C-alpha cells in the first residue's frame, strides 16, 4: 500500500511541474545550445566571443572542433548558469592576448569544460565584479600562461576538477580575499616559464579543500598559504589538504621550494588540516609553519602524512620546520601545531619523530626513482596512520578505498601517505 501511494505522488508532481512550464512558455526563452566551429557551415558561430554576446542565462555554448580560437572571452553578469564547453572528444584551444583569457564578471552557476587555455598577457581565468558563485571548471588545461591559471577572490565560490596546470609564470590556482573553493583531482606541473611565484595553489585569506591532486616539479611551493596585506580585514579560513602527492617543489627557486607552507597573522587566521599526503623532494622544507605574533587563533594539524627527502642535496635537511623570520616564535608556533601519525624523514626543529605516533626511517616507496610513491609491501607506513583523522573521507589519492588491512593482522588501519596499500591490487 505504501508503495502505491508513493507511485501516485511520483506521477502527479512531474505533471504539475510540466504544466507550470507550459504556462510560462510564451514569456520565457528555453535554454539553447549555440555551436561554434572554425569550419564554415558546420556551426552557428565561427568564433566564441560572438556566441557569448548572443548567449542568455542557462544557454550552452559548445565548441565542436579542435580549432585554435585567438580570442579573449567575457562572460557577463546576466549569463547565470551559462555553460561554455568543448563537445565530448574535441580539444579546442582558447589562445588569449589580453590580461585575462576568460573573464567571468559576476555570473553565477557558470560551467567551463574541456577547453585548453593558453597565451594571454597575465591570467588564464579570472572572476571579477560581484562574487561569482557555483563556478565549475572541469577537464580544462591551463598551459603556458604568464601569470596564474585561475584567479578567484572576494567571496567567489568554485569547484575546480580534473584540470591540468602546466608551465605557468604564476600559481596554478590563486585564491584571495575570502574565496571558497574545492580543488579536486587536478594535476599541476612545472615548466620553463616557472618563477619563484609558480606555486601550485596559493591561498591568501581563503577557504579551500585541496583533495587528490598531483603537484609535481613546481617552480615555487606546492601549496602556499600567504598573509594578507596588513590593511586587509581579518579573515578566518579553513584550509584542508587531503590525499595529495607533492614532489620536487622549488624547481625554479629552491628558496621558495616548500611542499606546503602554512602561515598565519593577526588578520589571516588559518585553520589548517593536512591529512594523508605524500610530500617528497622539496628543495627547501617539506612542510613549513609560521604563525606570526598575534596569530594565536591559527591552528595547523597534520596527520597520516609522509614528509621526507627535503632540502638541498648534501645540505642540512629538515622536513618540517618553522619559518625563521623574527616575527615567528618557535614556542608559539609549536603550541599551535599538531603533528601526529606522520612519517617524517628529519625534524630537528619540532623533535616530533619519537612521539605522537610519528615514525621515521626508510618509507620504502614502490619505486621512488621513477616517481612511484605508492607504498612498497614492507613500508613502515602501512597501517600506521590514525583512522580517526580520516572520518570525513574513505578513499585515497587514486580513489581506491581506505581502510585496508595492509599487514594482514586482522586490524583495519589507514596507512600514512597519499596511497593506501592494498596487496590485492598488486
Ligand atoms: Ca591500511
Ligand atoms: Ca592491519
């Protein structure tokens, strides 16, 4: 009987919705798909910007070839819910010339998908004007751009998923002034255009979830939180860094080459959670912490993370350390920093190796020389993490399930590092 009632409801409600749509049809315009191709006669438009000038809210612009479009694009405030995408299987290139290749001015709910974005005089994609909310950038490639790949600020909220950032003069993704962003399953690579500013992800007074990304050979740091200007308003931000592989930072500037840089000041209050990452071969520090005097509200917690092989070859290595500026107090930073159940190569600063479940030694990666930082079968990181620390997620950097009983002792414990060891997958 119960099933019958729910079936009746299921039939009735869509009918009512359909009725409302029909009533409104005379006034509102249905979303359209505007096609773009360089080949004459194949699509409605032969360039993207004219399609953008024509597009209304909720419309889709679909590029249906692999053409190189030498244009700078503007998405306007009224174009709520606009989708700008490549047709599945096509890889069109947007090659800009101006200060931003794609500018989104205040429009909410915009999706950018499947584009290769290159060139320009500064940034690849920027949100300007009123806060751009519910932006989704998916399966795009940002390559050979003089400054940042994506720049978001002032309350912009976005998801950036399955994108590639390569050979940029600035950060792959730069967040400022209260942006709120999820960065999931992207690849960040270095390149000859890298400078000391070429961080993977730069976070200045913004909240961010950084989950399952690869950050490889970047010019500066992998993930850097930096301080807002002193005149900026006080912002409290949540920075969560989970399941990332970060290797070879500092390729352009070893002095800026930290895997993760955590800072805090009186107006830049960061609540940082670093869980199950693998951070290796950083030119300077694996993870650096620096909370300025007056930054007592900032916190950093690091769990289940491998940090090793940091520092210059042959130099004095420290995998985790405190920034040495005069304003940074070691005792204060230590009180605000929790490091538990991590694998750390060397830590002469915090002395964390012999306490709180932390371990050291040889991590026994599967094949570090070839960039394979999965755990080998004798790794001490297997089943050595804290299950409590991963309450919010049940997967690893490759979307394989955690928690696996990797040492076959009947106890299911999470591993340390970005990858969960599972011998049934070997
Ligand atoms: Ca395990
Ligand atoms: Ca076990």
